[in-house]
C-alpha cells in the first residue's frame, strides 16, 4: 500500500541527486542545462499532440452530456442554461466555468452518518479551494518565469510580478532576515496547496486506497520544483543574470551553460524537464482532456437536433412482419388488427395437438 | 460530428502560448549584460565580499545592513577578511559604483527586478551628470 | 429476504477501506450481491456469444479459450469508437470526489464500489495493454494483466453499478461511470458473461416486443383487466386502441407497468388520460403490442443490442402512420430515447414535428426525435387548463418525488413532473437538496439489477434514497413516494418495505388518474387501488357493507 508513495518519493529524491551531483560534482552542465531541457520540450510537444490527436481520432458516436439542471422544454419552464446547455454558446459558458472555476468540483459533498441513522451530505469545499489554489498559483509561477525567457520582459509579465509581489512580506529579525528579493505569494501558495493535496492522499485512508504511484509522483515532483525554487530565491540565492542567460540561450537557440549557478538550480531545471516529459503520458493530460469530455462539452438538445454517428452500422432486428407471422392467430382471436389476413393452416390436426400439449 | 478542426485549433493555440518565448525572442540575440565597473571599482579589485557572493546575495547583504543601521544603530560591517566598512548604500556602495544606470539597472532590467532602494535613496549619479 | 442484515446494521456498515491495496485484494463473489447468469436460451435467441449454463459461483466459467484476446480486441475497438471511453481511461486524477457519491459505496461500504475504483478495474488493464508506461512499470504504474481474477472482478462490479451517473455530476472532468460500466458489460458480453435479469428480458423483448414476454393477445387482456378496474372506480367503460393505423399518437411505455403493482395503477392513469382526451378533444392515441416496451435492457447489454430493441419504436410509428410518439414514465427508456434513439435509428422523417393538437404547443425540444415525454405532455395540458382535475382526491397522500437517475442526469426532466404533481395533489414535500434533482440517488436496482437474488445489494444501494425518504416521512409525514420510472415502481416498494414500510410508491400518472374528472363519471368512492377515498369513506362505508352482505 505505502509502497506507492514511497516509490514516488524515492524516485523524486533520486532525480534530485542525479541532477545535483551531475551538475555540481561532474560538471555536466551542458547535459542538464541544455540537452535535457530541449529533449523534454520536444517530448512534451510531440507527446501532447500525439495524445490529443489520438483522442480526436476516436469517434463521438452519441451525444451524452450529463445534464445537471432543468432541460429546455416547455416555454414557461425556466431552463438551467449553464448546467443543461441547449446551445453551443451555453456549452462554451459551461466549459469556461468547468475549466476555469472547477464548477463540478465545487459541488463536492461529504457523506456522513449522523445521529446514528441519518445520512447527511455536507458541502465539502476544501478540495475545491486547494485544487483551485494549486492550479492558479502554478499558472502564475509558470507565467512569472517568462521573465527569464523573454528580453525585453513584456509589460504583462512585469505587471503579474507586481501583483504577485503586492504584499511585501519581509522577515526582519537580528537572527533571520528574509524577504529580499520580494516575496511572491504564488510560490508559497503552490507549496502549501501541493502539500495539502499530498497529505490528503497520504493521510486519508480512502484516498490512500485509490492512489497509485502515478498520483504521488507528480505531487512530489511539483513539491520538489516549488521547494527548490523557493530555496533558491529566498535562501541559498543564485546569480539570476546567469540563470537568465541560460534560459535565453535555450529559447534563442544559442545555448550556454554559464558557471555561477549551482546544483540546486540544475535540480530545479531537471525536475521541470522531467515534469514536461512525463506530462503527455500521465494523468496530467486531464489538462487537455477536460476540454474534450463528452459529458460536458456537448449540447443537451439531443431530441431537437440529430447527432450523427460515423459508424452507425445496420443491425439485425425483429420486424413487425416476423412478429405478426408468429402471433397472427392469437392476434386475430383477441381482436387485434393484423396486416395480413389469417388463414388457418391446412393441417388442423397437428394444430390441435399443439394446443392440447400446451 | 467533425470537431477535428476545433481540436487542432486548440492545440495550435496552446502550443503558441507554450512556445511564446521562442517566437517572442525570434531574431533577437539577448546576451546577458556585462557589469560595467567604474575606475574606482576596478582599482578596489574586490567589493565588500567576493564577487560570486555579491552577484547572488547583494540584496540580502543590503537588507542586513539596513536592519542593522536602522534598527540597531550599528554602522560598522566587518567582512570575512577582517576589513571594516561603513554600512551605507549611498556612501559605501555608490561611492565605487557611482554608475547606477550601467551597474545596477542593466541587470535589474534584464532580470525584471524592481528594487525599492531608490524609493528612499537618491541616485547621486544623476546629480553628477 | 430472511438472509438480509437488519436495516440498522446495514446503515452502520464499515466504509473504511481495507489496509491491503485493491489490486491485492481478490474479488469475492457473494450470495445476495451477485446475480444469476444469463439463461443460454435467451442468449441464443438474440445471438449473443457463448450461450451455456454456468454460474458465477462456479470455479470454471466455461469461457472461450481465447477470451483474453477477445477482451483485448474488444477494448481496442471501443477505444476507437468511443472518445468518451478513451478520454475517461486517460484523464482520471483519482481526486476522490466521486467516492462517496455512489449509492452502492455508501450502502455496501465495499471500497471497490467507489466509482474511481470501478473505472480503475478497466483502466488497469487498459494501461497494461495500451500504454507503454503501464507495460513497463507494471502494478507500480497502475497496470495489470487481464487474468481470470480480474475478469471476475469486472463481472462482479459492473453488475454492482446502476449507470445512474451521479458520480459524473461531481467529477471535475465529467468522467461518467455509466459509460465505463456500459463498456465493461459490452466486453463481458463478448465472452458470454451476462446476468439473466438482463439477458432474458432482452430476448423476450426481441421476440414479443416487451421484456416480460407478454404476447399480443395477453397484452390486450391485461389492459382490458385495467379497463374493468377503471369501470369499477368511475363507472365508465374505456376503449383503449391497439395497433391502430392512422391514429394521431403512438403511446409507448414500459411493460413493467402493465404487469405489476403499483405500476399498473400508473397504466390505469394513462388509460384514463387518453380516454379523457379522446372524449373531450377527439385525440386518437393508440397502444402497440409490437412496440409494447418503452424500456430497453439492450442498453444494459451493448450499444448494438440497444439499437436492435429500440428499432421497434420508429418502425411501429412508421407502420401505423401516426404523427408522433408519446412516451410513458420510465428512466433508462428516456435516456435511450433522449440521447440515443434518433442517432441510432433516425432520422424519423416519416413523423411530424410533435405538436399538442389540444393546446397548439409545439414541442420544439423534440423536433427531431419526435417523441415527447408524458410529463411534458401532461404539464402542457394542465398549464393550458385542458384537464379537469380534483387534487383533493389525493388529499390522503403526503407526497415526495424521487427523481429517476436517467431523466434527471441524462435529460434534465426535473420541473415538468413536479408541476404535474403540484397540480394533482395538495401535499407535496421535497427531500433534502443533496438527494434530489441532478443529485438524486438511485433506487439501487436500475440497469438490470432489479433481480431477487441480489436483494442485499439492492437494499444497500437503496439506502441513501430510503434515508432521505425517511427524513421527509418523519418531518412532514410523507406517506407516498412518487416517481416517473417503471423500474422504480418495481424496485422501490421492496426498498421502502425494508427501510421505511410506512411509505408507499406511486407513479405520477396514477395521481393524475385519481385527480382527473372524466366526463360522465360516477362519484368516486375509491382511488385506482380500489382503496376507499378518505372523506367519502364515512358516508359510503355502510353501503359497502350492505353490498358485501348482498353478495
């Protein structure tokens, strides 16, 4: 059971030392600073396209949205336009809410047995809160890093940094002073959220039961990314100019691997490379998959507008004629209308036999 | 239902955003700025601490200096080699590095860093000009 | 029933998962949970593979030698045919939001009944067979080989899912376990693994037009029996029409409501409604003996079987030359009609776009499929004041409404039945918000699990629904559970008897039948169940006694 998260943790620790020792001890800066990142990006892009096009190749034979509200039917009944979207526009709104606000997860409830015999379902918001915090802080962290990949740094990245660093958090004591360079909230939120999501998996028995190593691994990896990042920014410090020259070298195809940035940096970069390369082959593809989920991204006007099934093949059916042929006599006797008149078969004898045996 | 074109469009949009740094910097060579030293700084050979340390940790050092001066009224900084300095941005740092635009700003701009030193401290290099 | 644990015990079932991982916990096929295997004759009749006599409790399931290959190829084919399946195999993050949404997990406490694990049962094989990572990493990557143990697990847990889609409402990616179970059952059917409660109705429906195997003359007899009962209640002799060419509307409803109480009273309600409309407005509605089944157990077998059985609806509508089709109260029947029928067997260009000739309302939402739900139809009639109703005849009922899974989550039919209920009865109370509408709980017996041998499973699955009913019973004195599903009417009485015997089950159109004032009817002394109406009871009691004495 525990082997799942132990193996995942072990894998991340090993990855850390591979990069740290590789760059620090063996000086394999070109490998960890240039080759592996390039390789990771190529694998990510190719894998991403392969996976999504694989989904695109599969047919959508039926329109099977999950309706989460009143349908559009009679004109005087108020339909729920978002949760039971009748038009493409409404589907777009539903999808935006799903992708950007995790609307379905927002509904989450927790079942418990109360007063001995009452099943109750309470609103359970924490998973939603931390999931949202996790994804958005990760997004901000990624976008902020564009400052290292662009020259000049576009204004919206600078704006984002301003907003992210709005709270000037500085710790000023004689023994410890930190907060310079300015603290970005997103990094701390990311670390907190990923810790919550990890602990939830490890501590709750139900979660531990359903979790695979593939669930722990990305969490440990992202924890490692956030942790090494925060470590470098606020504690061990690195020469940012050198780091940027490496990053700029990558995106302008003039790769360099300057000195002066230590093992932690290469571990950070290696973690990110691993995450990128791992992405298309893992559950992380939910990022793209959520857009294609047929229970969410289709209109619910299934009786109003016909949906085509590309592989709708003919099937054997039991026709009315076959049915009437079998039951004609009984139908006529019961006064039911028939298409072909009933004629008694000539061998009445065998018929009687059949009757008596029945 | 033919939604392939939408899916491909989606992939293209995503990859365009993902590859933003590649096309944004296209055709630009943006080498890291070289720090320009004044004659005085060149002559001093070494800052208050070794260059490697200063490159990565100068903001931390300044933070400690500010704290010690403002909160503890201490003015003296003794470095690892036993040399003593007056803890002052304007009078010690900027004494050598009088060229703020070339010394400070170039790297700060490059790394998109906006230090708040100059919210209070005057940039004397401008006065000199 | 005697083997069932007591309700109090079942309620307190241990919901904590075992310490050993689910992959390392072998499946245990239990009496009371498992259903009996499909009758080989039924499989043979409709040409399903590998018909034989077998039992899930046997060691040897008598599978074809290459069964693993068949499953692998079947899996591959379905991944190409259904994007839903492929995506749901790939993107689950196991966040656990679905876990306690499943009535079977809440009821049985069996951790493999968490929707996420149910899907993982297939996903683990998918990873091993179709992804490189799964193959290399083995169980560490969440992959495993298709073995006999895995197959038995599939069989056990895909017949412990009612395809109710409740988990799909809460899943951040809309992963629908119904879709997974549908595929799982399709795959199982490829090697002859089915349950009799599905296979035999399928064969019956194919031959006689309905699940119960009622032949045409018997079908008419049964309806005639209701005609007699209605005569006893109203003094009017109804003349329902069968297989009538040129009728305005073809009416199709599940045969279960023709066969067993309390669904039969709902059928009586339909008969009275159609009689009323014929007498007052000249609307011509016909029943069909060929398309005498609204439900579709083919849906619980395979997409192909669903299409084969469903074909009769359009075929019969075409043969009879009706304008459009009206569908009775049923759950999965409406999922099939709403989301599948037009695609599978349409376009129904031989029918007219449905218009209610009495009110002039165009049912625009059914423009293409050309089939209208009776709750939509009746709500429209009531809204336009076209029905004469006396809701006080239902005053002895304190009613709550059970949204059936499929109309709720596969259609969005929520307010129409509520409108009708509110117009035909005076005491209506909703169950708690997290147990109704799109969050409704399953009856625990849908998707072909309404058998007798799996009663423990059914009662466990019905627990969340029953608990909510109990809540409104205690709070408001609710004594009647209304529903718009024939499976509900067959399943819920057993569920209420076990969990909350004070509450009875009714169809919405039974209440319509009770409230509907037919032209020329006698003063009603009983409801459709031939139980004396309160109020009139006092004055008629003496007469009734006299009558009895006379007889």
